[in-house]
């Protein structure tokens, strides 16, 4: 089938949010009294997976109350400071503009809470480029990428066979596979090529404009 719908991950695919995300994680760890705070470059692996998973590893605990406390501290700092500390990846906006001009439907499918994703897209003045922005709720619903994609497909009434997921982490690739859609990993984000290959990415690209050749 011909591809008609493109789902883009947000962090590491559309925006480089390293400073805002890792800085907010450091803030949360300090609030919880952690003595040795990792440097920002050592927290890049936390960008992509759900915060629950990252804080469980960072705090070495399965204690839901403690993890929830860390997430609250993270969101406080992120909402006040970190959310706007991002840069758009070179070539991503022009690529999406071409996709829209050629008639493709373009969506955001992110593990970042939906309200935050909407705020970021609005701040970047890119709302008109997306047919929908999807992410989890604060209560944890749709936290898994597979669940989120399934919800998006159902909500938008689009066919899995006409859809591709573009993202920088294994969660994007595995979520796509879970829903029977084509996947494309990006090397310019926060994931490694090996991670994307091991997850079973159908395509891997070095820069945003390469997605045009794939979907055409």
C-alpha cells in the first residue's frame, strides 16, 4: 500500500530537547536528595522512554510513590523552565512542509504528555503542520508507544498499512511493529544506529529530508 500517514516522534526526531529534559531530571534528583547527580550528557538515554522507567533506573527503586514524587518534581521544573529549551533539527520543518504540500497526513506520536507536546508545537509556531498531536495523559494512560500508536490509528481512522512511524529510539520502532506499521529510525536523534537495527527498523535515515524518498 502507498504511505499516506506519517507519525513523528517529538524528542530526538523533531526537536532536540536535551538541555530541557536532562536539566529537569537533574532538578528532580536533587529534590529527592540524591547525592551524586549524573551530568547531562550521561542522562541522554532518559530521553525517549517513559519517565517512570527512567526514574526507576536512576533511583534504583520500584517504589511507585518515590517514582511519582520524582516525576512531579521533574514536571514542575520542566513546565517552568525546561519545556522551551529546545531546538528544531535542521531540515525537519522544511521536510514536513513538503510532506504536507504533497498531501500526506502528518502527526506527532510522542511519549511526552500530550498537553506538553501541544505547548511545544504551539511555541514553535508549527501547529498548522500537524493533523494531530498525540501523547500520554498525566494519569499514565497511553504511556507505551505501542498503545499510543494504536490509539492514534483508531482515533484518526487511518490504516496501519498506509502509515509509517519515524523516531529515534527503539520504543518508536517496537511500537510501530506492535501495530503492524512500517518504521523508520533516525540517526540524528538520541538513539544509536545499533539500537534501531536491533529493534527491527525497516529504514534508517541520516537526515530528515531522506524520509521523502521513503514515503514517495
